[in-house]
C-alpha cells in the first residue's frame, strides 16, 4: 500500500498520539504508507514524531513518517484524515466541571453530555469544521475519521457544513467487551456485542459468545445478581428501561442528572487527570532519552478501529465492526432520520454500511431525541455565535435546574474560554 497517505491531525496528544501511531506501525495492510503527523503544538509534535520514528524502526520501518504544524501542507493527496483535537484540553476541561458545580450540577465526565458537553461543543465545533473544510478543498477523495469529542455532535456539524466522507469513532465500547469477557469467563475476542443509540449513550441489543452463539443477555440478570457492585448505574438503568447500557457508568452517566447517586466519586477529578497527563509525559520523555524501552508502544495493537477501518476500505474486506457513529437514515427507526447515531457497521471498498437495529424502548427513544436536540442547538450556536441558541441548549439540558443557572453558566463559559472561542462570540 505504498501509495496510501494518512494524515493525523492532533498527533501531538501525549495520551492518544502514541496509541494511534503504534496502531499504524503495527498494521501490515498499510505497509509502505506515508503517515504525516500534524499538530499546532510544535513541542509535543516533535516528541510524538521522535517516538513514532522509534516505533517504526523497531518494526523494520514499514511507514514513511513526516511531521508538520501546517495541515494545509499535509492534506493534498491524503486518503485518510484522522482527527483528534483539543485546545488546551485540561485547562478548559477544569472549568467545564467547576462552573456547573457552583449551581449544584455534578457531572460524571463533562465531555459528551451535560453543560460541560455543551461548552466543549462551542469550543471544538468551529475548529473541526475549519479542518473538515480544508479536507474538502484539498483532499476531497479522503475519508475523515474523527475522534474529537463530543463525537456525536461533531459528526452532526461535519455532516451539515461539509461534503467530506466521514465516520465518527469512539473507544467507549471496548471496555464493555472486556467486562463481558470477565463476567462470562471467556476471552475478549469471543464476545460479540451489538448496540444502538447515540455516542456514549448506546444500549445492548444483542450479546453472544462468538464460538457457540450463546445468548449472553439472557444470562446477564443472573451475572449481575452475582456482582451487585459492578456498574451500579448501568444495573439501575437496565431495571428501568429493560436494556443494559453499552459504555461504562461514567460515560452513560453523562446523560442522566441522577447519575451521581450511583457513582463512587464526585464526578470528574481534575487532579487525577493531571496526574495521568504527567505520567504520559514522563513515559515519553524516558523513552526518548533511552531510560525506558517502548513497552507496548510499537509492539501491541490497541482496540481502536481507525486503522482497521482503513484496511477494510483498502482491501474491500466487508467486515462487521463493533460500532461507528453515522447518520441514522432509518437504522434506528424511532430516532430521527437525520440524527447521528452509533450502531454496528460493515466496512468495504464502497464505504460504510450501518446495520439496521431494533427500535429502542419508547421512553428511552424520546429521551435520546431530546439529547440529540440539545446537541443540535449547541452545534448551531457554536457555528453562528448565537447566544440565544446556546441558552436554548442549556435550558433543554436535563441537568440544568433553572433559567438563572443557565444564563450565568453561559456567561461564565464564554468568559473563561474566550481565548479558544471564535471572535464572533464577542462582537
């Protein structure tokens, strides 16, 4: 595949960057491909580039690896554009947690749902659209693979404001596969799940062992009774709606204001996240200085499907993958036709083929429809600078207790995030 060109925008992430570069180096189907690493943070980009060269060399240099801070130089002739961006992520994420707490809103994660998710949409959506429009102009043949959160909302924006070929990706379901492997005492590879819903709020419609076809959902109530402390929020939601959530408690908890009643922490803990960031930094520095070996990097594939997606397209494999974030178009009949949803997908040379799934329980479908509307309003606000639409999104967000709280949060979000918001918010 020597003619394949992959552009990775946001490669300077010290957490996500090494994982996806490692996957690229370890994917034999793209051997000979050109991988261009792009990030506006030149210092972090240099570190990931040097790390990538080490991984590549450890595997016989299967890729040609380059770097640039200018995405427009990287994009021409690209076949795949992988995007995972965040602007001063931890600094601003902290505010998305702290500001709502002042109004009695404790969020499980503040990244996909809740006021924090709306705030992140306002920051990330305009930047992502700028990137996607560059792809449309400079590499119209390319597939855009987006990991930028909130993925569901980001894909709605890309679908509305560009004509690129796209898919949204998320690793949220991989943990549940591992959990089921442990619950049912089998291997990760022997678990087959099918989910339907919206990103971070998907619901299991089928779960089986690959080797025997054994129905695991029928056995799930007994397994949960034996493990009462396992994912208490998910267990409660199954009792109420009849379906078990796909992602873990902290992901599904983004969308339910009562989630914190079931979780063992007060929501997002900034200090823990910063510690993880420091650990990633220290590990990379140690590898680059020769004080530490690569470990799993360059030697073990992650569970992410971005590189599998590329290989499936290139080799016309037609394989079913766990999930993708795509336009609904009737794949979940009781969610809006134009909604962005997460369902299993089949990928071949002609593109993405989502699986048609069963309808969701009526109450759940109506609730997800509300959440989708909140996302749409926030995206429209992000792209227009409309305070009115942003306020509508906050007022419809189920966790927001009052109009005064919504207005004050919006003012504070705009103030603390000013340097990473478009100028049109402040004219």
